[in-house]
C-alpha cells in the first residue's frame, strides 16, 4: 500500500449557507478524535454569499497537502445537484463514490438559470460510470423539523463509509452542536446513517 | 502542551499571544481577517481594527518604537495602502518586535489582483519569512519577533490563501511575557534627509547581517532525498512538493528575503536540474538566476498565475494530468455569489438600474451589483476608488454619475475623495450603503458601528456629519428597505447641482442582531393575488413560483424586509403569524 492510499480524501461542496463547512468540520474533528493527522481547507470571503463552496478534508497517518486532487477523492459529498456536477471529477473512479443530496438550488444571479438547470445531473453521473449514492437529505431533515440539518443527515450517511466508529462521530456531534439543537441533530445523523446502510451500492 | 485543530490564521494569532505581543492592529481583508478576530479573545493583547491599513501600520509602528511587541495584519493589497510607512519605517528600525502579516491571495478568491508582496518587502529591505503549515504559522510569528528584535527590523510574515485558510493540528504553548523596552527619543525616528543619509548605509549593513542569518537559520533546511530530483520551495507549496514527490531532495526556504546565496549555490551544485516551486511570482527563481545558477526550472513548468496545488505540480513535473471537470460533456452553469435575501443593497441597485445612471462601485459585497439581475455597477478597482473614479468619469463628459461605497470602505478611503469632490466642484451623487458592518469579510465592526473588535461599545462616527463637514450640502439619510424613499433620494441627489450624498441605512442581514431577532415572515394571500408579477420583479430568492403560477414566500428564508409587500398592488403580501415553515 503506497503512502497515498493510506490517506482519506473527501471533498464537500454545496451552496454558501447550506452548512457544508460545518459538515466538513464535523468530519475533520471526528478524524482528529479518532487519532488521525487531519488537514482541512476552504476559502472564506465573498464566495459564501450564496455562491458555490467547497471544503477539502484529508486524514491519515501523516497528511501533507490539505488540497484534494481531482480523480483522487474517496468521497465527494454534494449538498446540491448542480454542485455535484461541478465537483464530480474529484471522485477516484476505482474506489471512490459521490454522495449527493437530492436537492436543487437554482443560481439566483445567472440569467436563464431556471431553464438551463441540469435536472438530470444524477443520471448523467451514473452514465459516466461513477458510484453515485443519492439521498433525500434535505427532505429527511425537513421531515425531522428543520431543513438546515441536511448536512448532518449527510454526516450520518458518510459515517459508515469511513474507518471511524459511530460512537466517535456521536462524540463530536455532542461536543460541537449547541444543546438546544443537539437531540434533533443526533436524530438527523441516525437517519442518514440508517439510509446509507439501506442504499449501499 | 496540547494539540488543537486550528486555521493558519488562528495559529498566527496564537503565536502572537504566546510571543508576548501586547498590541495588534489591522484592517479586515480576506485572507487575513481571522487573525485579529482570534487575537481579540486574548485580554493580554490590545487588539483593534483600525480605520485602514496605513493607520494600522502607523499605530503598530508607534507601539513598537514605544517598546511593545506588535503584530499588524492585512491582505496583500492592504499593504499598498500602508506602503508609505512600510517603506520608511525600516530605516529607523524597530525597538520592540514588529511582525507584519501580509496575506497574499493567488487565485484571487476574494481579491482584485494577484500581488506577490515579497517584492514590496525587498523594496523596503524588510526580511520575509514564509511558514508552510498551521504549526509553522504559530512558530514563525514567535521566531519573527526574535528576528525583529535581534536585527532591529520590522519582519514580514507572508501567507497565501491556502496557508491562511487551512486547518491542521497545532501544538500549543504558553504565553511568555516580554518586558516593555524603553522608548528612546532618537534622531533615527526623525525621517528628514540629514538623518536618513546617515541611516541609509546601516540598512545595507543590516541586510548583510540578515543574509548571514539566512545561511544558517534552521528554517532554511535541506531534506536529503533522491539526488536526481531536487526542489527548492517555500510556503504551502512545500506541502504539495512533499505530497507529489516524497522522495525528492528538498531545500525548504522558510526565509525568502534575503535569500541564502551560499546555501542555494551548494544545493544546486550537487544536483542536475533544480525545480523551484513557489506560489506567486518567480521571486526565489529570479534570485537564483541572478547569482549565476543556471540549472533552474520553475515558472516555465508550473506557471505564474493562480494558486498551486498537488495536481498542478504533478502536471508540471510531467506526471500526468488530473481528470478535467465534466463541463465539456454537460453544461455546468456558474454559481456566482449574490446579495443575501433581505439585503438592503438590493433596493439601491434596483433604483440605479431603473435610473440608467453610470455607477462607479467600490470594494465590498456591492461589487455584486454588477451581476444579473441588477447589472447596475460599472467599475470597481480598489478601496475607496468609487468617488475619485466618478469624478474622473464626470470630467470625461459622462453624465449622471453615481459613486457607490459601503460604510466601512467610506471610512477606510472615501473621506479624502469626498473632500476632493467638493473642492473640485464635482456634481456626483454618492450613495453610502451603510449596513453597520464590514460585510464581505464576515461582519467586522468599524468606527461607524459604535462597536470595538471585542464587541464592546465604542465611540460611533456620525457618517452624515462627516459628509456635511466636507462641504456637501445635500445629505439624505434613508431606510434601505423603503424602495420609494431610496429611489426618491437618489433622484433628488442627481438633480442637485453640487455633490450630494444618500446614506442608505439598513443593517447587514448576517449580523447576529438581524439574524437572531424575532420577526414574522411574510406570506402571499393567494385569493388576493392577481398574478401581476410585480413581486417577482424584486428578485428575491425567497419568492418562488407555485405550479399554479402564484408567488410563494419561503418562510424559513424570508427576512421580513417588506420590499415585496411594497410593490404588491393588491396588498396580498403581509406578515402572517400562522404561516407554517414551508418546504424550501
């Protein structure tokens, strides 16, 4: 096994305000808690105003670059379908997968975006031969009472695909989520983890 | 000692605290902002946002010659604003340790240019250190203080975006208090020619000493590896080199000005081709060529534009290309950022679009006024440039010119330009978008907000009074969410035969006092709605169209800004206490 194979690379993407940064941070802190060397990178500033956002997380015995390389990501986690399309080329075709929240947000500042939006993004990615896991994370979060928890549903979904025990994820959540929202978020995590088990591809 | 998962910028703040820094100043700017925001939590440090980078630098300069250890932070273009003191201070030299953080932004994630500030440091004859990960961000601030005091010089610590904005585990240490040095009134501190001519040779002597230091400092180190594969690198690029070529021989330069001539000569003499991997310009590479090293390859392989990455290095080393995006096979439309829902800037750009005026914009969230659907801002250059540019456009014969500037940017660099507008008899209309914060960088207080960086009460600048004091006779303050008031005031200002100012006031929706306030979301009463489309034309992303063609307001996104209700001719939009949270 080469050095590269011992490092897990994950790219999180979505729309500014969807909570992809928090999702990435939960993942990083869980990896830290599990004893890994971890690096994470994102870009702050104007892109957070409803624009496309990406966060890279890498963990393993020793991580050099915080930046994930296209074609080498174990997981691409997309909170939105158009963003899934934008970052799908990061997936490692041999061993990686893309986890997509079945959710659409039309870009507000692009003329004609509503007409041109790629509703068939998931079918396209499947045809390209990628391992695609589609989850209605926003719907599940809404059913639980707050659509903003789609990120935590996705945390649950990816948790079973990474070599970290469930209890470590739960410790991070209990530590990171304010008490007021904790119980609901733990339910969102459990729902995502359960669903991922059912949709193992 | 414990490890914490810190942002490069947070690690810099921690390093400043551990090194005994007592004074820290700066102006917000991506990717530097989080440094002072973090440092503000340490009570031992007098941390403040200054009016602009020049003032921040000068305050730091004063505190350092007054005997304190000082940290000053800014983004790369901020140093252009502070270039005057930055070029002059080194002649005098510092008393207490002085470390300047220059946060460069290759790739222009949130900037108007790419600018490698190592060149400014070389021009100022100031040493440059470049950490390569979060741990070194902390350690190099501490080292920077030592270099600064040992050689009596300000030190530049250069970061780039990925270094500033990556998180990694950092081993924390304790704070070491450093005694205040005595302030000595000395001719050195007096920048007049007679003294400066005496100091000038000393600057060269100091550089010679720093060159010797660069030869032996442990932050410039050789990591022996494959003798056939040699790389010289600095900053975050070091991590990429180790990622892509773990077997290479590496000369890691933690100090990139002045550069270690002998070390570079020796390293290059022992290898065939030596690759130079540095983010930004060919700063190290040019120096190597200038001292006669010929077996160098750098920018011709890796390029000079944008950010580096492991993929880019692999390609430059001929190790194959990373797969391209799928945009060749399927259209992937862009998703540029946009005004937040309920943003008070929206009404201003709606009015400016309708008035078909020429708009000189400025630096802030309102650069997005140039994007669809508003497309109502025509220039943006640098901090405060809106007013001067508008004056020039007017002089060039452009009629009905409007300058648009935010409150923080107005305080930073707009005030002298407004004085100029009055003095030179401009007729421009200036719209100040007063959202009570520095919005684009994430909501930092400034002198116009009445708050300090610690969130405590501070004296509040009266922006309207400042405008009147410059000699502007017409200063109109309006509610940013009142469409008619905003458009009416801009019309009135345009008709005024002298400079006029419209202050559009409405706090940023991202401020905690707005985000977490209690309000009732608005709702469309379908039986009253005639589907006239007026509310769709306010371009609020929270208003969606139902299958039946009615507008529907997403209650979980609505900010109760009321703008859609103002345009509804049948009063079908109003707050509704029973509105359930609807599907988004």
